[in-house]
């Protein structure tokens, strides 16, 4: 398959596909006699895996680790489980931080909404922040 067909089948752009090939996440495609890249169906499977990993929030380095484990002949399931557990913990921390930030911003907004511009101290840029 040519690059456009492969990218469409994997749900990504040709530019992204070339990038993954450049950084080694995708093996270099064979070239046809006219110089066009020719990708195998296995490339689509690999690209779909990469896309799913990125959707789960995994970094490209983490995806590379998983691919390396699979390429060594081992099932990466335990490694993936550990990565996803770490990802869940990180997401929980981010959610906690965002909830605290939202609470702080809501409090500031309520204070600003109850105030008047006339009450603003001219020596400060804004009395509410």
C-alpha cells in the first residue's frame, strides 16, 4: 500500500506516518521501482497500535518499549499493565490538581463578581489577583 492508503487505513496522516518511520517506531517501508513507499498490512496493524497507545496517553518512548518487548518474542501485557497503572495514577493526580485550581478560580471569580471597579486599589494592578 502507498503512504496515503496506509495512513488512511491507520487513521492518521501521511506526515505522522513518515515521522514514526523517521524515529524508528515503524520499520522503513520498501520502495517500489518508482521510489514510492510500499507498506505492508502489518504496518497498518503497528500504526493502529501506536495510535491506540497515544490515545491512552502513552509517550512515544513508552510505546517504543512495548514494541521492543513484543519484537523480542515476549508478550508485553505485564509491562502495559504497569504503564497503564502509572498513567491512571498520573491522571488521578492531574484531576485532583485541576479540581483544586477550579475551586481557587471559582473563589476568585465570586470575589470579583461581588466587587466593583471603584473599590480597586490603584497601587495594585488588580486587587483581586
